[in-house]
């Protein structure tokens, strides 16, 4: 029987609500079930993220893999579908999937080599951009969450959220971001988006130098993917060249990409307001102001 890490217990008890507590209660038995069902041998210490427990395992043929046990929620629901479409092209390979529990058996990557270990920021941003160009090439499948639906909800929420901010400049900025995304809202796109491609979601591997993990799939415009790479290792002097490098590598229209990047900032701002934050995140404010001034 596996021991659930204390930090995962804390995270799920704090943020997961009743479903999080149910997930925690089921974890030891679920792990044992899938180790037996897929004939896996648990080979090392457990790892975890915010909503998942990951076990290194060995398959019957001796190859290594990881077993990912996770809470089933809206963001992770399409993960297996996205990984099947990518089929290892720029992303970790899916080896098996149980749809009922959203349990995944995945190719084992080098968990000790994240993109954050690359000290050259320009090289790291280029790696992100080149992965995004590959990952956003396919169309999203039917039934995946749509950026258009998220955008409609954000635009409806924005005026009320702005009114809850104490600082006038924050209020204006949030509404300016909403105005920018409103200009492209009628064309939200249909590409398969990773939606969470930051440095720690890019790992080294033997098969390719770098591969993406942990998608939160979404159907939409690739411009909605750029903000994490502007925020990682943030430097306000880097915003413009990072944005230009990524849009050039992905072959994006810069005006549309600018609007969708502001839409991604808007989404984060709305979450801040919903969480009761007294002010908007300073780094994202800097990025939004730089893009609005272009």
C-alpha cells in the first residue's frame, strides 16, 4: 500500500473540497488496483503535483513508465485524448488509460531535468515555442473545452470584477484586457492547446531532448498559450523579444496573439479577484501594459 504524501493531502483538503477528500481516500486502493491490472511493479518513491500522485513503475517487459493517479476534474478530463492525438510528437506518450478514473500510464521521462534547468532564457523560450508549434498543429477533437466558451464567461465577469478592485489603474487595466480580447472573441480558434506549458511542464527524455507533460487541453487560438513563457523567469525587459520570438516561431499573427495573450492575463486577473486578492499580480500587470502599448 502506498503512502500519500502529506503535501498532497494538504492541497486536496484545502482546495479540493469533498471530491478532493474522496480522491485521497480512494488513492491507496486505486494504486493497488492499477498496479495489479496493468501488471506493474512499483519501483521508487512517489511524486505528486497539485492534483495527482505519480508512481515510477516497471512493465512486464521490463520497460519503465509512470502511473499517474489523479482527481478527475474539468481541466484534466481531456488529457488522455490530447496525448493520443499528439502520439508522442512533442509530448509524453500515453501507454494506457482508464477513462472512469482518469488514471494514466505514461512514458517515463527524466524528472530531474526540467526546462527550468536551462540557464539561457532565450534558448528556453525557443524550446517552449518550438514545442507549442508542434502541439498546436492538430485541431482539437469534438467535445473538448472551448476557448470561446471561456471567453464569453470572462467578458461577462469582467465589469463586476473590475468594480471590486481598489486601485483605479488595476480597474482600467482589467477592462482594457477585456476590450482587447473582445475584438477577437468571435474567432476563438480550434487548435489543440496545452494551456499550461511552463518550464516545469517540460522534461528531458532519451527519445527527444524535451517533451511536454501535464496538459490541461483546450480548443482555441495558439495565442492563448504564450503567457506562461512570458512569466517564467520574469524580466520586464524580456517581454517584447519573448513575445516576438514565440509569435514568429509559431507563425502567428501578432495582433491576434497580442489580444489572446491579454485574454490569458484577463483570465488570471479574474481568478485573482475571485480569490479576494487586493491587487492584480504585478508581473502580469507589467506584461499586459507592455502588450497594450504595442
